[in-house]
């Protein structure tokens, strides 16, 4: 390693990052422990190795890692906070500093992990992948060494996905300017052979399902201590990935549940349509075999995928249900769909009917789930009708008079109609005219009788005043 172009302990980079010392070295970069002077925060500084050829492709790959990781905001993805260039011309990125070890190092000590712990680790990785996939980021290099078990200040430990160095960026909406990554040149397949999917080995266009294949290989290795396609050399490994059927995980470790083994086998289906179609389906299938501490992540993963799909399409997209047979895989000659259905229930209740082939597994929430969004124009219409109609009805009632007064005015009306009855010679049109002309007089007489029809004089006056205020 050439140290002349690398910062030394105590040196300050970009006027704010004080180098403390080296943390580790990989194939492409060297990582230093550093301190953010302005924020008083521990950080990690990742610098492109000076020993690599100064090729534009390598610099592009390094910066793509920074862009991809910065694009994904998830507690299960190592955060990228800044990028820059050293005076020597080497690019660097600023990462959150992690304390712990990666799962590759853990496997060297444990050889095989407890089933519950292995499932919990993978569930956390799937949550990070859900955020990445919804943003158009495909990792393409998932392996135990890129899953870091970070120890938190409260004593807990969580998985962080590292190294998006060969990530592929895809457009996530019609207006997204990000195009398909050009980092892999024609005729080249970049990645770690034991974890590469068949389509990745063939250097075909890949999508998020290549990560599902890789995470299936990771879970297989965490449980058994070996990968499903181990071989002597790279060529033999590629041949095994393309043609050899992986041995069931249960054949290497008898206490692995059959349904969990079947879920892993479905990750390793060479036909893309037979593989899990998204990370939420895989999460739901394996969650019953974890410790239970991470079961809540299943719902979080599904919600993440639903929200992104709605942002992309601009409308509600409901899942396409499929039968249990369409979701089944066969291990040892027996379909596993029934075994998966019979597994112990999740802590988070989810209906099996929401499983489907597509980018999400649960329907978007119905309007009834969001009371604040319900239309309220009906309530306003009823309120306005009551507010306007009640005073109007009261005014009309006072103007006409109560029923008692109308009854008391009836005798004069009868007397006034007696006269037309005594004049038979009057033409038929006259009684009608007389009746019409007598209406105002009758109404006036009826109104005049209102005080006499009540029990006292003081009450009507009070009522008249109230009616006047209501009218105004």
C-alpha cells in the first residue's frame, strides 16, 4: 500500500475530519477511523486504494457506492454522510462508524448460527433491501462479509448492509434521471461468485430478484456453515450456480425446519418467476422461525414497498392473489406450501390471502382506515339545513299563528259564507271572487284573535320579541 498519498494519524481532511488511524482494508478501499471536528462525532473515512490502477471505471464505481448508499435511508444500511477528494486526487466518502463484526467474521467463530438469530439477521437485511429496492438500488454483492453486526450504545446489535460498490441504480419513477448502471463492461460479471445469481453470472440484465438469490445463499450459509454452490475454482463455481441443484439445507443440519428449508430453496430457483418476487414475501415466509424480536419488520417491509409503488404509479395498486400451489416449492418430493402455512403464527397478524406475485403483498389501506380523510360535506349540509330551516320555520309559524287561534277564527269564516248561500241568482263566478276577497279579512281576523286565544297578554309579547330577534 502506498502511504504517501494517504492521510496520516492526526491529519485533518477537508478542514473537518481528523484522522485517528486505520480500521481495515479491502480490495478497493482503505477505511480510517476519524473524528468530525465540527459535529464532535466519530466517523469512518473510506478512501479508494492508491494501489489500484487509476481507471475512470474504478472511480465511478467508488462514487456509485456513495450515491447508492446515500440514497437509501434505513437503519439497516450504513449511512454515507459526505464525499470528497484528497489533495492526492483520491476520492473518499464519510460513513457512520460501526462497532462490532461482520457475519463472515462471526461465522469463523460460530461456524453455524442459531436458527432464530440467523433468521433475525436476515430479516433486518431484508428491511434494508426493501428501502434500497424501492429506490431503484440493487446491491448485487450481498454476502456475510457485507452484513455488519453493529453494537449499539444501549447494548443491542443490529445488522447494517455495507459496500454498495457494484450496486446497480434504476429509475424509480418516470421522471427519475438515474439510468441503468454502466459500471459492468460488456463481457464482464462483477461480484462474488458463490453468491451471484445465474442471470448475474451470465451477465444479463438483473433486477431486485438477484438480491433475493444472494440473501438465500447467505441464510443457507449462516445455518449450515457452507454455501450451496461451493467448488474448487471460479469457473467450477459458475458452472455449479448455472446447473447444479443445491442440496437441501436440512441435509446438512437436521434441526432446520422443513418450511424454512423450502423458503431458502425458493430463493435459489433459477427461473425468476419461480423465485420470491420481492423481499416482503421472503420475510413473511421465514419470520416464524426467528426469535420473534424482528417479526414487526415484516409489516414494515410491506409498508415500504406499498408506499413506493403508490408514488411510482400515482394510484392505488391492489395485489394480484395467487393460489397456494403457485407459491409452493418442492423439497424431498413434498410441496412446502402447506408446511409454511402450518408454521407458528407471526407476532404481527397478516392474512395469507394477501400473498401474490408482484412487487407488494398487501393492499393499500382503505379510506375507512384513515378517519381524517373521510368526506365531511354531508355533515355540513345537515348542519346548515338545521341552522337555516329552524328559525325560518319558527318565523312562519308565528306569522300564521298557532293552531288554536285558527280554530277560534273559524266561526266568523262560516258566518261570512252564509250570504252567498241566500242569493241563488248570483252567477257561479261571484262566490269564487267573494271567497278570494274574503281571505285577507279572515286572515286579519284570525291574527287579531291571537291575544284572546292565549292564556295571558305578557307571554305573546315576549314571544313576539324573540321572533323579531330571530328574524334579524
